[in-house]
């Protein structure tokens, strides 16, 4: 996940993802988000697999989501992922599932990300916490992740409190 950049991950809805009503079963949306976050980590050169080898995991501490329209079998959708804030051991990520990917990366953090542009189907905000796999206690975010994500400097973070506010926003 790169700071101030929206990662795109394509998902083809499979038959196994749908429920008896013919639409994607609600927990599968979260699986799509997880796959997209893993891909975003690979894109910046810090794959989750390496974090696990280093004894670090990222756990979902909070999740706020909003279902807007159903996904159906055979549909191709795109999961957009954006890192928007971080603290010592946690980070806030915005994600949404859209039917049409944005033509360009012009999504600002809070003003445009949670709009229905691109025919949005699902919105989510997550607070992830870095934990030590040995004892499941919070630890500092790995330095390779901070560096590879393009995180602003400590001085900029201090000047922009919204960059360190990992509380989740209410949806309208």
C-alpha cells in the first residue's frame, strides 16, 4: 500500500462466491479486500509473506463497511486500496469495490474516495495493527513498510494530524 496512491486489484466473481440468492455472499467482500491488500503490499515490495517470515502480522482491529449494491456471478470488479493514515503500530486503509476502475488516480483521500463514482458496490475502512506473531502484541510498523509505502516524514506527519488519525470515519 503506497501513501497517496490508489492500488487496483481485479476480481472475477466465481460461482463459489455466491449464495442461494445468486449474489456474492457478504463475507466474500472481505475476502476480496484482503486479496487486494496483499497485492498492494506486493506492489511496493513488502509482501505479507515476507512480513510473516519476519514474525510480523497485520490484524484487523476495526472495520467499518457499507454495502451499496450486490455483486453477481461472472462479474469483473475492481478493489481500490489506499493507505491514508498511520501511527506507531497501526494504519488506516480505505478500500472500495467498483464495477469500473477509475480512468486515472485522481481520488483524494476523503473527498472523493467514498463517492459512488465508478459505480461503487462496497466501501470499507480498516484499522490494521502490526503484531508480533510470537505473542500477538502490537509492535512498531516495520521500517521496510514505512519506507516502501512512501510515508511522509515525521515532520510532515506532525504538521498534518489527519495523517496520523487512524480512527474510522462515519459513513453518510
